[in-house]
C-alpha cells in the first residue's frame, strides 16, 4: 500500500497514527513523501484551536483540488467535532474519531482496495521508521478529566485512562529493540498517569521503571517527558528524575497566564506564585535543564494589567523557551460564552511581545551550550553533515571534517559532540564520539 500521511497537532496524534500503521501489513507498506505518489491518504486531525480546524480544511481542499481521485481517511479529534461535514467531502472515504487505530487500519486497507491484513510482526523496522522518525513517541495515557474552561480536548478524547505499567514497559522495550535511542513519553494529561489504575500508580513509578530498563539495554536509550502540569511535579517524580540521568533534562510546564484572576477563570488549579515555586524548584534541582512553558494570550478578562502580570512572571522565571497560543473560543467549552475578550490588535501585540521574549530566552539557552559536550540524537542528513537534538533539546548541526566521517550508519544513534559555534537557531559541532548513554554532566 502506498500511503501518504499527514499528522496535524500534538504528539498523541502522531502516536495514534503510528498505531494505525502498525495494523497494516508492514512488509507491503510504503509511506510516500508526496500525495501524488500515493494510492491512499491518511489525515490525522486536530481541533484544539480555530487555526487547527483551518489547517484540516486546507489540507483536505488541496488534496481534493490536486488529486480528486485519491481516497482519504480522516482520523483524530476533528472527526468528533466536524464529522458530518468531513464525511460529505467527495474524496473522504471514512471519518474516525481518536482512539481506534484498528478501525483506521481497516479503513485504509478498504480505501486502497486491499484485503485488511494484519500487521506483519516480522517487520522489525516499525512504523516510526516508515515515517522517517528516529524518536519514538510512546502514548501511555489518553483523555483528560481536568476541564479547563478553554479546552475542547476532554470533549473529543473523553476521560482519563492510562496504559498499564507492564504494557508500557513492553512497548518501550519493543521500540528500543527497533533501534530507537530516544523514547518520548506522552499523553493528553501525562502527569496524571496511573491514578485510575488498580492499584493506583504514579508517573514517578512509570518513569523510574522505563528509564531503568532502557538504561540497562545495550545500546541504552534515553527517555523524554512531554508536558506535565505544574502541580504534578511531585517530590517523588523529582527524586526519580535526579537519579535517572537517561531522562532528558528538558521539562515543559504549562503556565497559560501570570494573572491569578485569569488563571481562576481558566479553571487552572494554581496561582502565579505557586507556578513560580514549581519552576524555581525544578531549576534548583536541575540547574542546566531546558525549562519551557505554554502561554495562552487573549483569554476573556485579560486586560493590560493581566498581560503585564504574565510578562512579569515570565521575566522573573528561569524559563528557557515559550510556546505562545492565541485564545480561540471552542464550541461547547465554558470559555466560549465568557464576556471580556480583548481587542484583536491588543492580542496581536501581546503575542508579539511574548514571542520576542521567548526568542531571547531561547538564544541565551543555546549560547549557554557553547563549548560544552552534548549527547546528540542524530535524526537526519543535512547536506554533508547531520543534525538532531541534544538531551536538552538543543538543535545541533554536526559538520563533517576534523577526521570524523559522517556516514549514514550514524543516523538514529546517540553521539557525544562538542558545540563550537552558534548560527541562527542551531549549535554547530564538529567532532564526535559514540555516546554510551546519558550521563550526569552531559548536556
Ligand atoms: S489539563 Fe486542561 S488544557 Fe490540558 S487537556 Fe486537560 S482540560 Fe485541556
């Protein structure tokens, strides 16, 4: 089956798409780069903002315009909120919500007129390799029961549920066996992993178990955590991170606003000073970690004073990067009916200020990596060189020369490199040795 695939939105969506691919016959699957080469297309959709909805429409319209005969299977979150309209499009063969990869695989086989054959377990390459991904995303949790006022995710993905510890461990080891030297743990509400399992478990136990097992393999793999809510950075979790150096020192803590009134209206369970305390604690324990946050601009009730409070909290924080989102009212969320939305012009200028702040912090963080040793996951070729991300998520471009041959056999591996130069948005490194595993002291 020649398949073109586009996954919009978050890492959970990517993990869902990969699970669907694993329901196909791996020995006959060919993931192609361009829709024109495909016999079927899979569009994994996102609906978290107006812009995400627009991206789905844009992708479908351009397929319909350029390749009207190409059958498309639509999966993911927009299938829940916009299913009827999507089903009516002439090139769409099936519309399936999140969480049913088997149905997606069946729909793809049917659309490509193939017998719905099961995946070939002997195909050792794995679905991430089909997608050209070196980093494996492991979904250990889905759904959310928190109910933030602006968020549509609980409606489309349902309540929280966790993958069991044994299953998550087996899956992590399987990915490592497929050659992935980095496993990214992800979920919609990752910090609450295990709370509804019997017996109840904690994210700290999961990280400890997975990181321990992956460190003992040869070659060892590292673990990266995706976003964890502020109140879920427990003492137990911090202690596990401190004794597991193969957990990447890269921590993302959503903030959303620095104004207490706005945080309350959003239904976020912390205030600005509690948030600052969590970040301060992380920085103290992990002085060189990459610390990042999400900020939501333009929530109803955000005036100039609230915007200033956000910028002040950020300026006083030890954050190294920022993801800035603009509020958009999602259907059937509490925030959709709230009064007091700021003027679009004010929202734009607040976003720009935050983006400029984020760029400046990120540049400073990159500069702090100069002259230091980094553990680099080599992800792709870049001209004569190679590039990838360090343990701390710094982008690094490895240049040829100085006696180091940069052959394709290095792709997907971990290398120890020294950063010598900063160019635009990436560090440049020029020599390397193979890294064994993440060790304390490496960045
Ligand atoms: S924690 Fe809040 S923002 Fe995150 S998925 Fe749940 S409801 Fe949405």
